[in-house]
């Protein structure tokens, strides 16, 4: 089956893409579909997310992120399989936290421990943790100093079902925003979707 002159995507990509947008997600998180990069792999998909303090969506945004799935049937150098996940998380941080020399290792452990906690099998994980400080000058001199944490990571899932990886990424964003993981006996809720009307 083809669409125009383009061949249909591989079935493995279609199956994996279907699991990139979960039916349930933490109540603090709002998900949305976002454009995926087109030049990094033959096939790709992406979701974006924002983390809020409460379920209303009216609170200040505490963290934002995106999760990109790249699919190449032939694989690429540094991958271990046809799928590569690329994650980005940015969150506001208190200044004293960003000066902690252990912030980088701790932030990285948030990702690896979340993947392990959700039973997400993966290989070839790598990434960076960046602390950003923004100061205003001139007519911006009165603006408060802001500090942010940015985590960029990629890894190769060892299964087509990416739901555990998405759940781990959601936990990572919440941890970066200062919100603890859900207890094991607490269920997530259906995600808020900016494209859907809010359910009263």
C-alpha cells in the first residue's frame, strides 16, 4: 500500500509509533503531538509535554520536554537496533541546586532509574546535563536571575512497545520539576490534550 508515490512505512515503525502516545499519563502532564525531525532517520515521530503543579493546567509551567522516535530499518552507527529515542527536558531550578556538583550525575540517574523502574529495556544510552543561568542587563537589569536544568539523552529501546520508555520520560520530567514519582499502587489518568476539549 502506498500514499501517492511514497511507500507505506514499515510495520515495525507503525507499531512502535502507536505506543509513543499513551492512553494514560500522570495528571501533572499535558501531552501534545509535535512535528518530528525529518532528516535524522527515514521515519520519525514525536510528542511534547509540559508539567504543571496541579491538574487545572492554569499553574505555571514547571518543566517542558519532547521525546522523538527515530526509525531506520538498517540501523545507524551507535544504535543497537532500528529504533532510537531522543529525549529533551528543561526545568526551572533553584540557584543553590544548580551549583551542586552532584546535579549532573543525579539528573542522569533520574532517567536511568526511571527506565529501570518501568522495566524498559534499552542499550547505548548517552546524554548531557546542562545548567543555564540567565541574567538581565540594561533595561532588563531588574529581571530576576533564572536558573534552568537541561537534560538531553538518547538510547535504543530493545522492544517495539515504547510505552514503558514514555512513562519513564514522563517521570523524568516530573522529577526535574520537583514532583516525586507516583507510588506503585496509584494509577495515572488519561492525558490532557491541547487539541481535545477539557472534560469537566
